[in-house]
């Protein structure tokens, strides 16, 4: 099972796991075949890059700021992220992935009752970030709350690359103000599971 810890021989500290099922396209890299191989349509693209057989396309330019969102699976208990113990597991994973594994530099995040937002400057590929975080938190919550056999996160993750200071600051504000817009708190400072880097405050 995936663990949020550095495996033996890992250079970037993320656990070794199979990619999910969202399409991921990264130019200027060698062809890579994963479990089940690549479909013929993907092989035709391998002259320019790597195609990961998933469901949604991702463009990874590298060296930019990434806005990530993912939601609870319909099999997960409704709004389970509202429980402090569960939100704490996710928040700890965010910090561990940054401080111990070096997967990214976190700029902003918030944990909502049924989804999470994360704004980062990546230092690893998108699948390594999302699979490390989603895999570890799903395993940990399932172990502690007896949710074995149930899906916890949706496989799909929304991601959007930001290239200007204005976009980054606007997205950080959007993230930390999300609990206010949803009527959960009156001010962003009152939400215990929101965080923004001092440089963006």
C-alpha cells in the first residue's frame, strides 16, 4: 500500500505507485509504458512525449505554479472532511509532502467538507504529487475509520497552471475565501483548515 514516506532509492521522496486514470501529457520525455501498456493512439504520440492513460488531459509546462483540486468519491461518507480528525490527516499530509518529501512548495491550501484546494510550486511531476497525497490520505483514513474497500477520493483531479503574479494571488485569495463563500465561517481566518503563504497575504 502507498505510504507518504521516501522509499529506498527514491530521489524525490514520493512513493512508487502506479499512475491513475487521468490523461497526462508531458513533452520532451522518453516514452514510458505503464501497467496494461499504452493504446495504439497513445503510441502514435510517443515521438514527442509521454502519455499517461487516464481520463482528463494535463499539460505540465514545468517551472510554474499549479492549482489543484480533488473531491471525495461518492462512496466516501458524505462531508467526512468536515471531521477535524480527517481534515487533520489531510493537512498533515500537505505539510509532510512539502517539508519531508520535497514534492512542492505550498503557497495556499484549504480543506473543505467534500473537496480540497492546493496551490503549489511543484518540484515533482503532477501524478507523483496527487498520487502521493491521495494514496496516503485514503489509506490512513480507511485504517483509522474502518473504511476498508471503499473509494475515498475521485480519480479525477482538476489542475490549472498559473503563470502571472496576478493569477497566483487571485487564486490564493479564491482558495482561502472558499469557506467564507460557502457560509462556513464569516472570515477566512476563522477556518482552521485554510492556509496561505505569508508572501501572498
